[in-house]
């Protein structure tokens, strides 16, 4: 019959070098896994402090200027919607006559001329309604994602302005002031976007939490 082992013997026994090495290796593995997990999912700052003035004031002032230009364009556009529709229709018909292969089909000219002016005017308001809440949320909620979505909406808006300005206002019968207003909106939107990218804003916002595939694989 095997002799019972005294637990005190395990306490007094000096661990072997192999056991010490195994413990050290296990501790290193735990530390590495914890560090990788922290890098994948960085902790949010508990108190980031007040948002920088650039994000809280300057970017909003530039955006409000752009919004004012957008509202002016929308009001003017709807007040002169009939004229703009007729002018666009004539432009499309001229395109059919001069280059029928690259122009819209003649039977669709009326529908296109009736659809695009009000649609583009409404999209000005829609994009502005998307941008401002994102800009405010970036400052109020200390959110890098909201700032990035704001930038994306601004870029989309800026890409639409040259086309919209040309189709809506670039006619002899329309005041050239509206083209200037459109490009002023373009410049102010760009300024608001640039301000939101300033270094002081980037330092205040939390670290990017984008997923890193290589670290995810090592963590599995």
C-alpha cells in the first residue's frame, strides 16, 4: 500500500528550474494576451475634458456659414423652380440635337428636367441635416467615429456642389450670384472639415479603435 503524501512536503519542496521556467512562460503569455486585447479594444478616457474650441466653435461657425449658403440656394431654387426646369429641359434638348449618342433619350427629357431640380434642392437640406448632428455629437460625446462620419458627409456634399451648381444656376437667365453662393458653400464646408481635422482635435478625440487582423489572429 502506497504511503500517504504529506501536503507539507509540497510546501517545503524547492521548485525545479523547469517548473520556474514554465511559470515564467505562462505569465509572459498572459501578459502578452492582455496587452493585445487592450490594443484591440482601447479603454475610453473617463474624463476627456472640454472639447477644443476648434471643434466646439470654429468648425460650427464655418458649417453655419455653409448652411446659410445652402438655404439661400434652396429658397432661390424653389422660387424659380419653373424657370430652372424649363432651362434644364432646353439644355437637354440641345444636347440631343448636338450629340444624340451621348445625350439623354428625347422621350425622357421632360421627366429628367422635372425630377432633378427639386431632387437636388432637397438633397442640399438632407445633407445639411445629416452633417450638423454628427458635428455636434463628435464634441458632445467625444466620438472619433462621429467626426469621421461628419467628414464623409461633407465630402459627399462638396462633390455634389459643382454638378448641382451647373445644372441649377449656370444659365444666362439666372443670377450669377447663385453660382458664387454655391462655391462659397463649397469653400465653407471644406473649411469646417479641415478644422475638424486639426491636431488639437485629433489629440482630444479617443484613439482609433479600428480592428487589426494580425493582432486578432495572435489573440485567438
